[in-house]
C-alpha cells in the first residue's frame, strides 16, 4: 500500500490565546461563570498576602491583558524548558505584588492565560484537555489539536528551529510539555484544524458560540491608539484595505504563528512556521493585501497564449510574480508587505512585448517590458527598464 503523506503539526502559542475566550463564553452561556466576576470567585487560592488587588481581578481583565499581572511568573521555562505545575503557580500568586493596578494599562500576560485554564477546570470539573476535546475539537472535527503531547502529536509534530546565527546551525528544539501553562502556550494544531476553528468565528456558524457571544468576544476592551493596541477578548485587530481584521500571533520554542480573519467577509489566513525569527503577522498582512486586491480585481480566464508568461522572476533586488488575467498580465512583488500597491498591469503591444501601466507607484509606467524565450520556446527572462529578471523553474 502506498505510504500516506505526512501531515505537519505545529506547536502553536497563538491558538490557545484565541481558544480561551471561546471556552469562557461557552461557560458563560451555560451560566457557569461571568466574565466580570473576580477570578477568586472560582479559584479560592487566587489571592496574595501582600497585594489585595489580586483577588479583585476579573476574568475579562485576564482575557484583555488588563489585569496588571506579571507576564510569565518566576520560572525560566522559556530557557530551561521546564514549565511550572499548578502548585508552583499557587505559591507564586500567594506572594505576588502586581506591577500595575488592574485596568490601568495593557500588559500582555501568559501567566494570566494560565490562570484562565485553571478556571476552566474548576467550573467545568474537567481537565483542560478533556474540556477542549469535548467542547471544541470534537464539535469541529479538529483531530490533530491537543494541549498535551500525545503519541499521535509526537509522531507528527514537525521539528521547531531557532534563529539563524552567524557561523552556527539552527538549534533544533525538543518536544516540551507546558504543564499548568497549557492554556497559555503549548497547544498543538495544524492549518486544517485552525481553519475549522476560524470558520466557527464567522457569522452564521453557531457550533461553538451564539452570535451574541461572538460579538462580545470581538468587542474592544482596551484601546491605545499611540501603540496601535486594539484588544478584544484574546484577539487584537488591525486594518487592511479599510476592513477590520481580528488576529492573534504567538511564538514558542521553534515555532511562530498567526491566525487572522475578517468576520464581515468570512475570509481568513493561518500562518504557521517552524522557525522563530520571523513575525507571521507580517505575512498575514501581506496575504490580506493580496486578497483585497483580487476581490476588487478578480482574476479572469486568460487570453490564449498569455499563460506561458506566468511565473516567479528573480533579479538582484527582489522576486516578482507574473499572473495572466483576461487580456493582460499582472506583475507584483510577493515578498513586500503591500505587494499589490505596486502592481504592474502589462498590456500586450506585440509578440512578447508589453506596456507597463498601473498606479503612481509603478516606477516603469509607460515603458515596455520584453519577454525572452529560449530555444524550446519557453519564457526564461523579462527585461523591464534598465534591468532584467530570470524566470525561476520550480
């Protein structure tokens, strides 16, 4: 029997940060908790002998990163790969002084989302893993998502690598259990499962949450225009082409990820990488720039003979992509953050010669592009202006 293709699974920090709001809104719908009640109402140990403000922190404040609590606690888990258990978190909180008063500023906190996982267990009387499998994964058919490193996950989890440093090979990270911080980091998933989770956020899909709960999840709870922070429940927002995009990014040893979606148009992007030095949010922004352009300018079935010019072209400066649409070609730079802002419309003038047009950002507007064919009548190069680009054969 032919071997089945290996499915890649990525350990993802991002996904857990989008997951807890759904869990809490589910539990609020079931009247097992209220987002605006203190966490100490559900966890009797969530208080400090030196700071009475802690016992007044609400679930909503943890979800919006406005509780004032520390970012990661006091263990060196990001370096030593040993994440704390719940007893350690309890002891840490019992002696904790908040750096900031609740609701006084935005302060990102993995510790806060770890506390949220303990609340899920307390009010549901299920382990965190059991709850998400029963109330999220099974409902949506997410068969490769887990907060634990199961045998299935271990068998299929892709290796995560560190930064590329001068004169060194990339560091390959080991598999790491995240223990009591599993609700903040350490959930594993893949693109297919995350797209199913994303679809449950769209209008009309009530598999996980009622429409009113999804609206509450997306309501901005903290805004700081100076720093560009628009924080909803576990999600932040950015603008793309005038549209509001909800997203969350994250990173783990060897992995970086981003999930971003537009609920008004039911479209979204999942970016998962197995290296840690890039910011996948940049690629989500890039993807939405492309999506916005082609929703306004749909690709048309190309005129016969134009498809041969399609491909990726490379010069000393950057790569460019050429697509055929209707009577013309479209050229753009896929590696730039706004690749279609400089889209070049190439209109055929004569055989293998095109006039370049487009917005004011098209530096060669009004000039000609010449495509060169090899002895096999295959396009291998394009000259535009004072430079040329070679077509990549991939």
